[in-house]
C-alpha cells in the first residue's frame, strides 16, 4: 500500500486558468477552476435565440425536421434530435507536419421520427462530399450545425448511413470556462479531447452524451508517430512511410469521450488478471515521471472494481501526452488522456470516471456532479483505504472553509451555466454530498448504492432524480432534505444536513 502522492493541484501548468489552491485536499481536479461566475442566461453565441425546448423538440412535434439540439439548457446546440447514431466509423489521416486532417466518417443511424432534414454537429473542417446511403445529399453549414437534407425523406425507424468526407486544419473550440477542447495540436501531433463540446472539431457527430454509439477508428499518421483511440487495439500496418492504427470501441460511448491522440509515444501493452487489455502510450519526455503511477493502473482498476463493480469495458490504459496548453486530463473512454505525467490521484479520478461518467452517462450537462462529484469522492476513498486522510478528514477540511469561499459559490446540482460545470463546487461539494449521504445511510448501504448505480445504468444514462430514487430505495430513507440541501441550496450548508 502506498500513500497517495499529495499534490496541491494536479495541474501541470496553470495554462489558461488560475491554479487551484487546494492545499490540503489530495484531490485533483477541483483544480479546474473557472470563476464560479453567476449563471448567465445563454451559453451559445450566434444562436442565442434558439430555445432549448423549442417547438421542434420532442416526439409530439408535427414537423419533420430534426431539432438542432438535444434539449440541453447549458449547450442548446449540442446533439441533435430526430435520430440516434448507433455506430461511427472514422477513417482519419493526420499529417503532423502540416497539421492537415483528412477524414471520412460513416455514421450508422436510425431515424426516431420522419425526417426531411436533420442536423449533425460539425465545425471548422471543409466538407467535400456528403452522402446518405450512397447518394449525395445536400447540406449547409450554420455555425456548429451541419444541416442535411436527404433526397428522400427518412421514415421513422429507418436505418441509414451518412458518409461525410472532409479535410482541413482542425482547431479546438474554447469552452465557456476558457479551456481549449477538441483537436488540440501539440509539437508532435495532437491532444484530442472533447468534453463537453470538442468532438465536433474533428468528426461530425450527434454531440451530446444522451446519444451513445460504438466506434471504429482507422488512423493513419507518419511513420514513427502513434495514433491512440478508444477501446481495443486491433493492429497497425506501415506502408510508404505511413502507419495505420486500428481501434474498436465496442461498448457505447458518448462523442465527448472519443479520442484519436497522435504523438511520439512509447507503447506498452499488457492484460490484467481480470482479462482487461491495457494499452499505455507515453510521451518519452513524460516517461520517467509517469512510470511509477502507470504501474499502479492494474491495482487501481482492481480496487475500483471491488468498490464499484466489474470494470465496464474490455480495454483500459493511459495516454500520457505533453500538451502544455491544455491544463486538464480527460476520462476518454477506456483510456484516460493526460496532458503530462499524472499524479496517482489523477489516475484514480479519471479511471473512476469509467464507471461514473463513461459507463453511466449524463442525460444533461447540468447533472455534471454525477461525474465529477463521484470521481472526486473515489479519490477520497482511495486515500482513506491507502494510508492517507480519511474521507471524513477531507470533508472536514473543506467544510472549514468560510462561507465566502468559492467552494460555496453555487450548489453542485445547479451549476447555472456551461461556464461552471468544471468549477470547484461541482467536484468538491459534489463529493461532500456523497460523504453526507454515506454518513446518513451508513457504509454498508452507501457502498451498495454506488455499486447499484453503476450496475443499473451500466452503458446507459443517469439523472440526479434517478440517483435520489435509487438511494432512497436502497436505504429505505427519505433523502430528499439531505440531497436538496447539498445539491440545490445556495450557500454553505448547515453541517447537520
Ligand atoms: N472531466 C475532466 C476531469 O475531471 C475535466 C475536463 C475539463 N474540460 C474542460 N473543457 N474544462 O478531469
Ligand atoms: Zn473528473
């Protein structure tokens, strides 16, 4: 047992944000800061007037155009209505010298209503051809919306294939919290992360966690570089100075968790005792610092599996890049992505997300505490069970912060806008919420709740309301007051809550 390496913040570099000052909190990510600004009315620029629950949304609608968003109040244009994508087949070629990306995306989708028109999310790159079931279809670009008009209307229930051929120099988007997100160039390739919005910078998608799909990746990069995506490694082949890597993500995945990170990497493969295929890709400049932490991945996954239930995917691993402008790590499915050698606490956090966030996905970004509060609490539990501070101690240290501290700036169940979804209250007060729940129901029931949550929504979706129901069912207690206080009530909660 090794005590958790303490870090004031796991940020490698302050990047775009102020560094968090979490001196005594061994956890991580809370670091991401954002300013905990008060809620702003809208989160999109050019389409500010489109109502998230406008007349085009929902099964009751009479029209035949798919809505331009999935109905998310924080990201009204994220995702689209009228169809479900079952599979993405992405064939990409990236020239690291010119930074040009050439792609073909084939989406297998099913119409959930009659469709004379539908949207995809896709921004930046130039489209040279778009076809539906092999026949060219007309389309237009409107901000992040790619508006597609099939030659013939799609019937409700009809399965169809959309093929989009495109190229260009991808650019990341800037999130409401100021972080870069999407295809982020590095000195030797690209750091590819998509939470919450960036997937659309490198492939056309139904870009909301509500719509999960399986993925195949065929990634071609200059010989000597490695392209790492999600899921199982299927093989590589080099010809004419180019190497093609193939990957398959068989379990459903939200678009924001997809990656196709490119760089000069040392690769190490192994299989855990549970038969999980591990693929680690490490920038050699980070190798020395990363090695002792990555070595612990199998034992961390084993520990997490004991606590949360069977690991949800057949593949695992780590991508350790050197991406100084990024400023965060991401729980890319099956293989978290780090912008530099991670601290052990970060590795624990990102892998806890495999259960909480990746397998059990959000239905709305507002419920982000279901991801970040849980992954943060996993870190507290790891410390508690590995010779570090108890979760109670971590809770107490945070609770001691004065009412004016930004920890209490807003309640984690209602961050208020997309600018706040990665701010301190979501992580730290989100974890405190779980600790308050644990105190109220007792350890046995609490750990049962965590496992039941992961099991019942495995490869699916959750909401805060469903979590509350489950916790009440498992504990036989009315938890409404406690969760309302911790998740939804402004200001520092009364400790008795
Ligand atoms: N989910 C990531 C984590 O917990 C943070 C992603 C931050 N992304 C961003 N665009 N700010 O570690
Ligand atoms: Zn996280």
